[in-house]
């Protein structure tokens, strides 16, 4: 790529990504997405808010590159926020960052950059792209503590040839050091926190503002006995322990969310174990999945050995050892020897005797 548009979030990672590309001889411009997000003053740093747009402009000025702001607020609403709300109404726990990467950053933004004549886009993600004989693969980066490939598994396979991850070979501390030595502003800026469109008041306030009812309902055990009351299923996630208000000799956790009956099911920690799962909306970053691989069921989860089978658009994953708190709505992401194979959205959990 000669002409590259860098997705500038106003943070140190995208700033250094642009710097590295410019130093290596690319023609670089900065593109910042305006998503209609207005975080509360004094709240946590978030991506794509007004202050972050101004920070990105400041960095581009320091680098001597052009900076453009592109409005994708309507795309965020349609592709990310609305499905996010709908999933919570179904009793699921969605991951909006996965959807944002799929539809906004590596969908709408990439398409805009290509339409403007750029060869591709770059971001400050900690991930890697490897090319061999014309085939492109997504790989785990050097800094495994910052590995963001879980959030990138839904990027379209065809987009990989048009994407650069300049930070693939750097650790986070090295990136901050580069920014400081190069005199880039914001080298010590805190990392963005939380979901960009969730206000400081939290998920419950946001969902209420979107018309999601918080109708109280029953909390039961696996035998069907009602042992408590909840304040709205959208306030709970699989594996949650706090906020149940139930006295019990042993700690209780949310093991299932029954949206149809407005009911939570709770149980002891061992009842969180699952032997497998079924996923939909599957994205392939390779031609086909192998029979065995490693699966991550959430970002901070340690990858677990698994067997894979497919039936049409449905992906079945069976774990070598039972896994805890598998949550419908989250992503299962598959890996093999440092390569990101792809993944899908968890739809169903398999419990019972482990085979």
C-alpha cells in the first residue's frame, strides 16, 4: 500500500500507527469517525467522542498529515446500537465492539477510504496480518497481553488484504516510548474505557432510555423453585454473582436467562460449566475450519482446546474440558498456531455430562 488512511481515535496507539507508516514512506492521512457519542464531562475516556476527535486533529497536525472527520452515526445506530438493545431484550449479552469492527471500522470506513482512492486503511489495533503467496491471514501480535484479535474475528476475510496493523510487532510500553521520543502529544493519555455509547450512568440507564422495560420477575433454581426476585433481566449476565439479593449457604450465580418467561436461573459455581456451544453468524478468516482448534469464549478467557463441527451456517464447538460461564450473545473465536481462524456469535450452550 502506498496511500493509507489511518483510523485516528485520538489515542496513542493510532497516533503511533500513523507515525510508523509515515516514517516508512507511505502517504498517510488521518480519518476520525464521528459517531454521535457525547460522553459526560469528567467521565472515562472513550473513543470517537468530541474530545477524541479534537485530540486526533492535534496529532495529525503534529505529524504534518491531513485529517478528516467522517460521520458514521447512522451506521452505528443501525449496525451496532439497535442490535445491542435487541440482544439484551432477548436475554443475551452482546459485544458491540465486535459489531463495530465488522460493520463500521472495517466496513463503512474501509469502503469510504477505498472510494476516496486510498489503497487501504490502518488502525492501532494489536493484531497482525501475514501474507504468503497472495493469501492473507490474521495473526496474534507480539504483545499478547494487548492482543485484540478476539474483537477482530468478524472482519470480512476479503478485507484483510486492505488492512495494516502497524503495531503488530510492538508492546504497549514500546508504543508509548515511541510517542514520547517523537514528541507526539497525548503519549501518556489513558486508554479508552467502556463502550463508547454507554453513558456514565451505566447499561441500565442506557437501556431504559431506549425503551427497554425493566420488569421485575422471578429468580429460580434448576428445579424450578422460585427463590428470589430480579429487577429486569437486562441487568444481568451469565456468571453474575452480585446483585441477586438471595441468602444462600453457598454462593449463587446466574446460570441462565429465560427472556420468554422473564426469569433468571441461578445455581452454584459448578452449574456454570458447559461442555460446548452452538454459534451462528459465523465468519471465516480461512477457507475452512480444522476439526480441532483453540476457542476463546470472551476476551479475557484463556483459549481452550476444542473440536469443531459444522452444519450449514451453524457452528458447534465441543470443549476438551468444560468451560465456565459461556454466554449467549458473546463471541466464540477460534485459533490455531497463532492464526485467527474466525468465529461466530454464541447462540446455545450445551450442558450435562461431559463427554
